[in-house]
C-alpha cells in the first residue's frame, strides 16, 4: 500500500518555488536592498542546509527555487557541520537567541555537555524546514531594511506562497526558467544573463553554476543522485535563450493583438514548455503520478484538492501536470 501520510511527503526530498510581495505591492527594494537580500539568502540557506537552485529579486517581490532534503539537513549533521553552518550565518558574532558564538558552540559540543545537547536540538529545529527558513529570511531582511532606512513596521504583504515542484523533472527546469525570465517579463533586462539579481545572471557573471545541476539530476535511491553525462548548465542557458527570444517576440506583438482583437492560438512559450502561471499558482507541478500522490493528501497539505492532475499545454519530452487551476487575478 502506498504511504500517503503528510509526514512521509514532508520528510522527502522536495523542490519548492516560493514567492512573496512587498506590503501594498510597493516598489521598495532598490539595488542595495537586492544585494542584501542575496547575501541573506545565501547565508540563511547555508545555515539551514538547503540548496538554492535559482532566484529572482524584483523591486516589489521575489522568487526563489529551493531543493530541500529535511533528513539530510537535520539528521545527518555532524558537530563539525553544525559549527560550520552556525558560522555561515553568524560569522564571528554571538547568536542573540542562543547566547553563544561559533567558538563557544564548538567547545561545548566537544565536551558533549547537556548544554551542548540543548543547543544542537535548537539549531537543528531551524534546519531543513521551509517555513522556518522563509520566516527567518524575511524577518532578517525586514530588520535590515528598517535599520538602514530608519523606518518601522512590517515590510512584507503576506506570509509567502509556495508551489511543490517534483525534483529531477521537466517541471523543475520549466519553473527555473519561469523564475529566471522574470526580469525580462518586467522589462528590466533584455535577457536573464544581463540581470545580476537572478540566479542565471549571477552564474553568467562569474558566480556559482553548480546549483543548476539539480535541474538534471536523476534519483537513484534515498539520498543518492546521479548527473546526466553532458553540459547541464550550457543546455539550460541555451533553453532560456530560446524562451527569451520567444518572450520578446510575443511582447513585441502584444499591442498589435490587442488593437486587432486577435487571439493568437497557443502561446509560443507554452509550446516551448514554459507556462505563464502554473510555475507560481499551480499548487504542485511535476509528472502525473507525482502530482496525483500530492493530491491524494491535499487536505493535509492545506491547499491541494483531491482531484485528478491537470495536463498542461507544454510540448516537452516529459509532460507536465499541475495540481490545480488558477485564475488570472490570483
């Protein structure tokens, strides 16, 4: 019998597309804020044991694509790894909530004292958990913004939105492209490579490229993955370049279509395997069997309904399915 329990799903390796908007949808995140947001994202992910596949920061909202293995992030952490993660977040400073710095933590763990066990428990409780990660990420940025700009109050309009994305699937590559193309859709850059506040722009500008390997990893077993034997990053760049050309062509023809009232049939982006909405609003995207499994436990996850997966109009090697429909105003 299949295990459809909520716990079994939340303990699995999973990818998430998460997003959040600024209060009142105001354009408050300037370039200095985006730099700080990127710094906080990297340090928070290193602490929590999560993999940032890609991201995009805009003036009034952000998108992040994460890979999370809760068991690896929490249960397979040595004392040395715990100190390393602590140092990634706090540097040489003391944790205000725990009252220790990295050196003190390392000393206590070496002594294996009751205090060390309590510190380990509290630290691990903050790792490998999407809700905790997002709360700390957004709270840290709010503190920075209020201090830097001498303001007070909330910064974010909402908790956050999430979409479950199947690891090692065509859907994962498609959602990554959806995120990297945000700046192009918003008219902020001619291509993602020219926008330094998205994952692809950062990578092409000399940053780390290995995170994109997750787009093409294939699972062999619990905690065991393998890479296909070709240039994953180069193929992804070429894929996004094709989508960018299609997007720019469609944007150029949009006014003409509006004036003539012409409906142009299937979108070229959809034909290329990139949907305008499901990467952000589909609840869960992936293969039919994977999405069906999440729909089976939809009530437990809070937003997915018990229904058959919805086939999307995406001409890719692996058909992509979504867990629910959405409306243009969502």
